[in-house]
């Protein structure tokens, strides 16, 4: 092994009693497009708060449509239409990417409901806390972001490596 090289992590699957080396899909590693996407999201969130005085938290924007306020609907609808429309335009020019989901519909429904409950209890979603709240140095958003990221890490570890699902 070359100087400075490390061995890949080895995981033990308790269900199958097999040891497996974690695989990294290097062909899916796209740091430049990810960086550009992150910069665009940050720029959009910053412009949104500077020009409108509003936080670009998706759950709050969507929730505002459920209890409409006069003069507050148009920008919410435009924001959400842009979120749906932008990927649709992308597909027109570059085609649909291959999507693989390793879960069934019951698991996806339960996960979606849990995310919805979490956004209500956490007073915001990942975009509101993780992107907008952290950029404003909000301690509440830092705690929320660390909590949902930690819960995600633990959930993946338990489901994939301890339960072997």
C-alpha cells in the first residue's frame, strides 16, 4: 500500500454474516456540478431574503398556501412553480436521469410523513434551517440542522448495517 493510503472501511452485516467493503461510485462523484448547484441555491436564498425579506424555507412557503393571506399567494405559487418547472426544463434538454430507490412505497410514505412531522416540530425544513438559518448564524437552526443530519446518519447506519435492509 502506498504511503498515505488508507484501507477502505469494512462493514459487517449482522443479517448475512458477510463482511463487505464500502463501495464508492466514483463515476457519480460530481464535485463541480455540486459546487455550482450549492452556489446557486445560496445565491437564490440570499437574493430572496434581500429582495423580499423572506426566508426561502420550502415548508413555510408551501404552508403559507394552506392558510392564504391576501397579497401573499402569487409569490408563493411562483416560487413553487419554479421548483417544479426548473427540473422539467432540465429534462427537456438533457433527458431524465436514472433513478434508483432502494425502498418500497410503504417505507417512502412513512418516511415522508416523518419528515412532515419533523418540519412541524422543528419549525422549519432542511432548506429553512440548513441553508437560510445557518447563513443567518441562527443557533436554533444550527441545533435543528445537527439534529436532522445526525438522525439521518444514525437511521442509515442502523437500517443498512445493523438490520441489513
